[in-house]
C-alpha cells in the first residue's frame, strides 16, 4: 500500500510525532505507514485521513499485489 | 488522556516487576546449575538470560520513553506484531517440543539416561524455548513491519 502521508504532513507542516499524537498511535507506526510497510485498520486510516481533511482514497493508494 | 497516562505507567511498572522476577529466577537457576557442576547447562542458561536481559532493557526503555512522551505504550500495530509473534512462537514451539522429545529418546538410547533430571526440567526447557522464540519473532516482525 502506497501512501501520501509524508507529502500531506509537509503540506500541513506536521511532524511524525504530531501526527502520531493526533491519531493516538506510536511514532513507529507512522514511520511504517509512510514507508508503505504497514496496512492500517479502517479506523486508523479514517483518523489519518481526517487529520489531513482528505478522504481515505486520497491518502492511501491501494496497489494490487 | 490523563487516565491513559496513568494506566500506561502502571502497565510499564507491572511489566518491569514481572520481567525482573522472571530474569532473577533464570539467573538463580543458572548459578544453581553451575554450583552443582553442570557448567555447560549453566553457561547456556547464562547466555539465554543475557539475551533476555538485553531484550527486556530495550523493551522497557522504549515503553518508558513512549509513556513519558505521551504516546500509547501499545497501539494497533504493536498488538498485531505481538499476536503474530505469539502465534509463530506457538507453532514453532510444537516442533521445539517434538525435537526435545526426540533428543530425549536419542540421548536415552545412546547414553542410557535421559538428559533431563525430571519431567519439570523438560517442561521448563520447552517453555524457555518458546519464550526465546517469541522474543526472536517479535524482534523480527518489529523490524520487518509488514504485518497484514
């Protein structure tokens, strides 16, 4: 799964720690999300998308394996 | 948020106490084995205890820092990593127990005596093996990250 979290974080001037605090996860989870090495739950995907005032599809780009 | 902070802190303290007790038991067992002249088994236990101490210090340090910085001690990814490591350790543990059984049979046939003093020692070796495997799988999945 590819994500646009890094790009959106830069746009909103937000650090990984800030985003982690806002969505209630550890910083490591944000690192793995950005690298596309972790597929989040629908709940977490929604919370992340909400922080960027975007839809889930705009933040997470699904890639067929 | 304040309640989460205190419950997380209590959790870290609880885990620290249990970890110290378990590792102290391992250290005492290692010393007892060495004192009883079973130097190779005692030495192996010292090495295993050392590895567990390193893992425990890293884990507790991370958890303490997370709590201090206001992050949750555990989130959905760390729960998934723990669950996956547990399931893999359980599966590998079955083969580990099978291997211990074969080792016991072979050693009994070869040397005429079981390598284990009594069933509780064999059970202890089984549980310790599973605990070590859990630690290895946990570290691997934490590093790999790609948990589905």
